[in-house]
């Protein structure tokens, strides 16, 4: 428990047998429950999670749903257990567990319904983050701001996040995009329900792991997803404007 709040951590994992134990071993003691979602891994990810037992619960997908699908599974489980807040931590040991309090403090202090990590503001981001990823994140940041209206938002691709149970229960989880565009689509849906979102500074961490993400291959699909969200937001704003004028016309 952290500052009187029961906390769950969701760890989406696909073929992370090597780094998953590192991730789990580093999680803070104040976490009440860890939900590892094995997204139909073909390696020993499931076996790697078993020794941790106790507060660690493992859910295995029969087929691969993508990182978003794995997170949604974890979210549903956290909602069923009635925790106050749920944090998402990648299984690849690229998120510093000692920085988790920044995300949770934003929720508990009442400043946000959803807090997300921001690596792009780190003073050493250009040295630590691969250049292609940095440039891709900058482009997607701009598109995500247009799609969501969260103008100060930065680094939407950072998967280090925390959300309150109230905001999570209000989200239409059935319709969230399940692949690499998940964080962008989730932000668009948070905007639709009027959720407060803040960035929290976190460290960019990259080791010797081999990334399965190919920026050139995913940036176009995510861009299309965000452009659709931009159009939907514009249509909603036009609808609101029309509704606001209708009473005057009736008079």
C-alpha cells in the first residue's frame, strides 16, 4: 500500500524470459499485487514468473493480442480486485521502479486521473535514446496532442503509466487499439471522458536488449489512428457548438 492506496502493477510480457525476473525483482515493496500478462509467449516467460509467487499473479493469453491487449487484460483484473490505482510497467526492465512514486503522487494528490512518464524532457535523452526513436516520438507527440487536446503532453509512447480506478472504470476498454498504437488511442479515449492527464519525468533506459519495435513500420499505422482521432475530436467539437446554439434558435 502506498500513502493509503492499494496499488496493482500490470506487466505485459511477450518473450521476456530474460528480463522479466529483473523487472519483478526491482518492484517496490509497497505494491500490493503484480499482474503479469503473458501474451502467448513462445519462450520461458511463464516459467520465469513462477518463482516470485506471493503477490505475483500470472495470466496467460492463448493467442497473442499485442501489448495493448495484454494491458487491457491486466486492467480488467485490477478493476475486479478493487485496487485504488494501477501502474503499467514493461517487462523489459526499461523503467526505473524507484520513479514510480512520481506517477502515484500525481494521482493521490488529486492532480491527475492518469499519469504518464515523460522521457523526452530528460537532460540526457539524446544520448540515451536511439535517435530514430527520439524523432519518431517527437512526431507522434505532435499528432497525439492534436488528437487529444492535451496540449502540454509529451512522449505519448512511454508505457510507464498510472491510472485511478475511477478513470479506468469509465474507459471503453473493449474498443481500445491493442497493438503499438495503444498508448495513443488510450489517451484519445481519456480525452473523450474528460480525464486529467499529466506528464511525470522519468529516465530513458536502454540496455543490450533487442527491440522488436520498428519505428518506420509502426509510425504510419499509429499516425493514421491519430488522424482519425483528430477528425473525431473535430466532429465532437462541431456537435457541441451546434447543441450550444440550438436553445437560442428555439427562442
